[in-house]
C-alpha cells in the first residue's frame, strides 16, 4: 500500500495538470496566445496600431477672447494672492452627557468631539479671525497653513453674539495677513471670492457676486451680506474677499432646507468686515467685546403703534420702556417717543437704529 504522502503527491500532480489544461483551453478558445500565460511573453492577437491625429491648436485664438483671457489670468492672480492667508481649523474636545441607570443612579459619560472650519490671518503676528461656533466648547485648536504646516492655536477672545473669535497661532514666525476692507463700500452685484475648508477638503476657492445686503438671520445677526458664492459646512470662518484681495466679510452661515444634511443652495451669508474689525480691535485691546447700552425697549412703527399714537408715518422706532438710571433716561427719552433720525441718518425701524 502506498504511503499517505505518496497519495497526496499524486493528487497534487493531477490537480496541477487539470488546472493547466483548463487554462490552456480557455486561452485558445478566446483567441489568445499560450505564450501570454508566461509573464512578459506574447502579444494580443489581431491588434493593429491605430492612427491618431490629435488637435494641434485650441478652437479659439486667445487674441479673439482677450477680455476673457485677461479675466482668467486676473482671477488666478487674485487667488494666488489671498489663499496663503487662509487657514484650515481642526478642533477637538470632550462632551459630557448625564446618564441614569435603571435604579436612578446618575453618571457622567464623556464623548470625544471633533470639528472643522476655516479662518483668515489678519496680523503678521499670526492672529486669526474665525467664527465663534467653529471653536466653542473645544479644548484643542489646530490650524493648518497653505504650505501644509500645522500649529496649535490659542483662543484670545470671542464675540458670541456676532459669532466671531480671535485665535493666535503658537509659532515664532511672521505670517501673511490679509487687509480688512471697508464693508460700507460694498455694492450689490460686485464680484467676490469665498475661500475656506469645506467638508475638510482644504483650501477651496469659489467666486460669484454679492447678492444682497442687510440680511438678518436673528436679532443678533443683522446686516449680513448675502452671496451666491458656494459656501458649505467647513467654510465657516473663512474670508469673503473683493477683487483687491481685501476681506469684506467672514462667512458664517448658509440657507439650507435640510437642517440634518446642510449643503449649498446658492444662498450664503457673511458678517461685514467693519463689524468684524470692531470686534477684533476690542478683543485684542480688552480681551472681550464692549457694547453700548441705551436702556430702552423699542418696537417698529406697526399699525398698532401708529393707531395708539395717532402717528401716520411708518418710518421710525417707538420707545416702549425706559430703564431707570439708564443713559436713555439721562438723555430725556420717555415711553412712546418716536426716534426718526440719529446723527442725521433716517431710522426706518428699530433694527436700523441698533445697527
């Protein structure tokens, strides 16, 4: 009787023979070359080199579209000038959640949290402006520059109402800042670029126009710019720049019907640069924003107020209540006074008064 090893060897030889035979038959039926089974051997049977004559010239001569060619070059030049000042922001923290077991005993469970956003360098020393909601509640902040270098950053101060935060890059080097422009000169229809870190992809540039001004998202977020430049999650805190490369806004929000999965709908909002600059200066000088206090409660001149006061004009803001000891009381304001002008500027509603 043959040994078990001998029987195993015979089975192995039979298996290899059958495998090679089947492979050879399949190759022959498909029109292939048996030498093609050997690496580096054989050619494709029936293949003939194909003649090819690619286009040698573009369909349009650049001299025929000089304006577009120049515009194209200037867009690229603007992008190259502003992108080095834009940073990607990664944050990490811990969120605590209170839990109860079946017997009512309370416990605390900690969950790690991570976030992403954008920012823009505004001083040679490495101060970065971003949104408050990008960094709030996070213990670790890291910024990544245009050249790929990453540094930790420290929170200098924040303005939660305006949704602005100021960071300081922890590195002993000079950075490339962007100039903060004058947002009062912004016009509807002017060209703008939005730069940021959407979905964590890194530096991304989109270009469109200012669609509208003086948009309001809440009582605290007023007089925002509306733009159709593509803004997505991760763009928050990035700059909106004009054709001179000046910051005219900080991107803060988008309009999206799907709150669970927000995405670009052609309606984005930016905080005007003058408001940003005011907050920046106050934070750098005092560590926090300083706001004025009037001590009044006001409302628009709606039909009810006009009827109660016998007032026909719709413009203005009505004083409803004056706080005792407030600057408004010291100035002589009384309930149901109507404010129509401040420093020569007409007041159409109370939102305009406080802005």
